[in-house]
């Protein structure tokens, strides 16, 4: 939680506008996390200036610890849960006392508590929130710290599976620990997927972090079968079946957090490849105001989903955050007077109050058949995981024209191309024109790591060539990450979404009816004020959230 005493201090000081501060505090509700670090994402927040002002006001010694190197044994003097509770980090130990780095001056009132915990006299040194957060990353919970708190929730059925399908001696305790280490470390590093890949002479494990794959380890090839079997047992899959792809699910409690892992096996030339998709519900904030939409874009999307009928589409490649956007919209619409049904492949997160259905192609229960059954269930709002074919598209359009709000996704490069995709499915232009409310295209750009964020001197001519006006290019200060321990040397940590929101205005409806191309629709939308993915990305770059390289990699030119 955002510490109330620090919140009150900032509120009274006027360092940040009250509305901006309240917005951060309301957003930062996760327990056992230093939520004040979210302040570093507020444009214009100068942690050094703030700290210097606070130090003067409270007569505390100030020091910039941005480049401080603190021995690990000193950092370890205070356990992580106490660092979070007291917002204090040990940075120096002498024979008489321990020096604690703080950014919140009200922590000095907790001196007696810290004396008892550390069994030593304590002194305080005020530093900036940015510098403090860099020190904090050095004491993040290690894999070994969490291992003793790992609990396989389906442990009972796991034991039964082991007895029936594999001898106890085939999978020893070291394999269990090794697999636990892999899944826990992937969770700590905020990976989205774990890849276990067999090759002729080696076996490797890779993590997908912020959209990119990184090598984690290469366990001995001789342990490959045991590791894969252990994962399949945990996922309650048939370990004897190695010829067919299988799907399973693992639910693990790590500390106080329950994490789902969706497991998929694939027979390859040299053994089964296993991919685990990490589904951490606690990390998903289903709030439309937190998606990263700009105010105008947010208003357009909210107006569209609060329309009593019509179709709202979200487009983008796999892994671009479409599901999070749809779930956030559903959370906004999830009221006691609405009947909401979703068809998904598969259901990723359970949302209380919404009827969620897994499609099953193996038994003929497709998106189209799920849609047909929904229409007999007196629905108000329907979410279809993806419109993949003409039948699903036609039923979705028909439903949206008969008094239902339909949300769905398509795989297209930008928002106007979604209209072209529906036309290619041979859905009539007049139906598309009447049904559509809005189309949203999105991508995820990697965020610059706050611990090693540095200025990036980009030539103004280059910024202009990518779409900025000369006046805007003069004012912008670009940033990049140097690479540090906190971001594993990449310069990036976390991701931020960029959006292209296309409202279906009367002018756009007329273009659809006249069979206009996606390019013509895009040009008209831009003329009417639509921000393209490139424009949205450049705005995020100007805010210091991402780099120019990420913007270019995740957005096509507006003239394409």
C-alpha cells in the first residue's frame, strides 16, 4: 500500500498536484510492495529535488545515493519484509550504529522499532526515491528465499499420478527442486512464458521477458526426460503419451500469491517441447484508466463500450495485450444488471460475475457454436475471444445488430485493416458499417528501466523523419536504459501499451459503404484527429516511458 504518512506529507507540501497524487495512491493498492515507486512514472517528478526540499524541511542529512555500492551483507541486515514495512535500507554498519537510507522522513518515528529489529542504534540518511529504488532492486527476494514457500495446489492428485504412472526413483528430490526453481525464478523475473526445448545434443530453458526470449539455463541432457515428466505430472498430463500434443494447467502458491501456469507439450524431433504460460492474476489491474490510453482515446473507447449495442474490436498480434484490454472493458461493464458471457480459447482469468466458457474444437464447440448458444441465454454483452472465420464474424455482427454489445479481437496490423479483414470474410459492407462502434489497435513497447534511465541524445532531424514536427522535436528529451542488474543488462523493465483508436463516425461509415481501402479509411481517420500507433508511441517516448527504437519496432509508418 501507499504509505499514508508519506501521502499526507506530499499532499500538504504541494510537490505534486492533489489529483495526480490521488490517482497514483488509488492505483497503488498491492500489499507487500513499495507502491511509492510508482511516483517515478509521473512526468516531471524530480525525486532529487523533492528529497532535497524534504531534507531541509525536516532537518535531515541528504545524500544522492544513485551510484552507491552497498555490500550485500549490509543490505541483508534487514529482511525484505521489514524493508517494505519501514521503507528503510541498511547502507552502512559501524561498531556503534547502522545507517539507514530512507526517502520518507516520517520513518524516523519508527526508530525504536528498527532498533529492536536490528539490535543496534540506528541513524537515518535521506535520499531521492529514484536512488532508493535502485538500492531496493539489489535486495529483491531471491529464488532460494521463496522455494520453501512453494506449494503445488494440486499436490494430492500429483502424488496419485506419480504412484500410477512413474516410479518414485525416476524423479528424485533434486528434479523437483530444479523445476520449482525454474517456475519461481520465471515468476520473480516477471516472465510471461517458459520454454523447455530438447535438441540433439543439448536441452535448454528460456524465459520470455517483456516480449523477448532470454536463455535461462541448459540443464544436462540426461535430466531432460525427468524434468519434462515432472512438469507433465504437475500439469496432470499423461506422461506416457509422447506422440501427441497435450495441454494442462498447474496452480502453484508462491508465498501468499497463487499463480497459474498453462502448459502445452509438443512432440519434436528430439523429444517433447514444453511451454508454460504464466498467468499471474495479481499482476493484472483490470481498470481501463490504467491501460495507458490517452484521455481522448479512453473517452472514445468508454463511449463505445457503454453503447447498448454494436461491436467493439481490439486488434494486434499475439501477446500485444488484447485480452487485458477486453477484460478491463468487461470489468467496467460488469454490473448486477448485466448478463455477460465470454467464449475464450482458453479462459485465462476468472472474473467474478461473468459467465466464461472454454471453446473446445476437439468436440466441435467452436466460437461460432458458443455464440449461437449465448444468444439463447438472454445476454446483454458477449465477448468472443477471436473472430477467425466468416461464420463467427457473421454471427457476431448479427448479434451486435439485434441489441447486444459484442467485444472481440482480430489479428491485423492497425485499426483500419480490421475493416478490410471483415470485408475479406465476405461480410457485407452495410452490415459492418451498421455494426461497428470502435476499433482499437495496440502494441506493447518495453519501458525504460528506472534504475538505469539516462538521457539519449537523438538528432532532431531523425525525430522529424519519424513523424514529429520540428517544433516538437526541439522540445523532446529522449531517454534510454544503460543496462543494470535490475533489468539484466537490457535497459528495459516492464512494458507500456501504445494505441490506435478508430471511432466509427458517419464519415467512416460512408467510406465502408463505398468499399474504401484500409489506406483511405486511415487517411480520413488521421485527418479527423485519430492518433496512429506511431504517434501514440512517440507520445510515450516524449513522456520518457520508452525509447525511439521500441517505438519504431512496434509501429508502422503512418504513410504505409
